[in-house]
C-alpha cells in the first residue's frame, strides 16, 4: 500500500471514529466520558495538521444521515465544544463549517431526486436507506437550529426556497413517494427546531405556505393517507406553539 493510500485510509478511520462517538452520545452517564474523547480527537488532528478543517468536515458530516443516537445530544456537544473558552480557532471553525455544510447538503437534497432503489422489484422508488436518511438529516438540521448553531439568516437563505418550491420529473409514482418522504422530513425538521422558527427564523406567512402546499397535495391524493395525517398533526402543533 502506498503512503498516500495509507494516509487516506487513516483519515477515513479517524472521521469514522468521531462520527460513531457522536452517535454514542445517547445517555447522561455516557455523555461526559465520550464527549472528552471526541474533543481530544478533533483538537489533535487539527493541531497536528493531520487533517484540514475541510477534510474533517467532509468526513464527519455523514453523521447527519446516521441511524440511532441522539441528534439533540450531538447538537449540545457541538455547541458546548465550540463555545468553550479554551477552544482553538481551528476547532471553532470546524463546528461552524460542519453545521453550514450539513444545512446546504440537506437543502440540495430537498430539491433534487433522492437515490433510487437498486432492487429491480423496487424500480422507480426511492431507496429505503436514502428516504430514512433524508428524514434523519431533517431532524439533525432541526436540532442544530434549536441549539443555536445555525444563524437565522443562513436557514432562511438555504431552507426557505426548498421548503416552499417543488422540483419533480415525469415519473408520477416517484413524485408521490418523494412527497411522502418530504412530508415526513419537513415534519421532523420543524418539530426538532421547536418554536425557534416563530422567533424571526421564518415569517409566519412563509411557514403557512409550507403548510398549505403540503395540505393541498394531501387533498389531491399526492400524499399517502398516513403522511397526510402527519401534515395535520404538524399544522396543529405549530398553531398551538404560535399562540
């Protein structure tokens, strides 16, 4: 194995180690012990110039699509890590770039086709992994918003248009499934973000445009009955929060 290939594999291994430990931040008893290890590795690889900030962001950002764990705790860790008084400027930059990278990534995915299933029996359908991953990423972005890691301007700039516009092709079956995934993702995003969306993040009329768009699609039968019910819950929840 060449030195270049070996170095690349080591970088992938470290990024994977940090991602897995972020997902392990599930309980209070484990949080402090695991957080210390994550803190060490991030600071070490950046201080020793083993990885650039951009390389580390690219490797760790896949955490938004991971299954299991607590995105609320990941948001808590990133906030506490970034704001610690002794934190290096490189490490602060890593957190800021990681959060904005995930936000932009999610915005792009929300206006484009998600990967189709490889199985011939599911031809023309969104792969289960891609659909569930997109929904988890929505929840992750919501928790980053709730933790104060994404500025209102960034969120308005990168999420408002994807949430109110639709981009679909000619495959009707695929369109319907995308609506289903999209409805679940938007629901998770807003629930995770909490009432911060009503505190200058979105104007009230912007939020209701999202509601009305999804509601119209459910009435036309473009969203499955189960997910249409979720849209109703979503509207009711936000209406209650806004009172």
